[in-house]
């Protein structure tokens, strides 16, 4: 008696049934968002795909998108999101957007950022000419991990790839020379803002850009404060001293972008925004790690 062979349609039916069985085992949000999701090991999911990798990857990609779209603070679920994207990119490494999705959402702590970086690096073998993945890795290394030299290398590679913005090589050179500052942060954040269609992420980038602009104006006040000390031989006791008196340093104070005014921080004595109550640092996220 000859052995029976599965026909191509038969294999497809089995794959769909297997995928459906696995899909039933994945709780839908909000349980996924609460960290209770069942996520298989990437190698197990790849074997279970029975050759239909795109189908299997789509199932787990849908779960990740549901978490990000349904949770109030999806960044808080970076571990679960990271596991889903690990499965997606292992089962079907030729996917495109999931790599950058990881870079956008895995930012809540250093562990998440490093997972995003691993996933971005994975994309290099299947998408060697996509400058965006190198750019996102460079941003993560610079903004979250304070690794200017490594970030510079990634940006320099990205700058030589098709379709990359002309200014990337300039950013890479500035990072390499140790000249990272507000302009570098702003240019990279603007690029990421323009690249995303997610309104929540755009709002987040807008908030970052507003904080950078606040810092620019605070530095104007710092320079005016230094001039005040030269003229009067003493320090200010309030920010308004810069525009008061017979010999004011400034005609008027630069407007605080949030209309919250300027104050002297009680602990540090620095001029700060009445909204943020701290000064912007290039490595905003790295400082909290």
C-alpha cells in the first residue's frame, strides 16, 4: 500500500488550521495589554508555520498592532510587544514595518530599547539597502543609550544608502566629533515624526520638540543672566530681574513655549520652565536608566 501524500491544497488547509489553533491561544486585548498574552518561542512559531511563514507572521503582527492600538500606554507593554515582533521577524524576516515599529514602541526602559536594537540589526540581512532601519538604530544609540560613536557609524552607513536625506552625513560627523546637541536631537526627532502615521507617536515627538525649543529659550536666559552678573556684580533673585531696573539686560523675556513662565529652581537655582521644572538634556531617556 503506497503512502498517502498531502497535496498542496491539503498542506494549506493544515497550515490554516494550525494557525487558527495558535491564534485561539493568544488572548485578545486588553488581556494582551496586561501582559498575560501567550507568545510562543520564535523557533516554535516558525516550525508551526509549515512553510506558510507570511500567514503565521501576519497573525502575530496583528496581535502586536492590537496591543499598541488598544492600550492607553502601549510603551508600558514593551516586553510583550518585543516578544511578538521577535516572533514576527523570526518567522518572516523579510517583513518591513515591524522592525521600525519595535524602535518606536520599545522605549520605556533600557531593556526594551536594547531589544528594539537587536530587532533593527536583524533587518540588515534582509533589508540591507533600507536607510531607515540604520537611522532608527542610530537614534536609539544616541538618544537613549548615550552611544555617540556607535550612533555616528550607523548614521554614516544610512547616509550612503539609496533615498537617505542629505543631512544624515552631517549628523554623523557631528556625533563622531562629540558635538551632539539640540540641533542633532531636533533633526532626528523631526525625521522620526515625519515617518510615522501614528497620531500618538506624533504627539510624543511634538512634545519632545517643544521641550527642545524650551531649552533653546532657557539658554538665552542663561546668557542674559551671565551678563547681569557682569553688570551688577551679583546674581538675579528672580527671572524678571533680567528685564527690570535702570540697566535691564533684556528688553523682554523670551516667551515660554507653554505660556507657563520662567522660574528659578529652588534646588539647583537654574532658570527653568514653569511647566517642566527641569532643564532639557540631550540624553533625556538615558538619564533615567
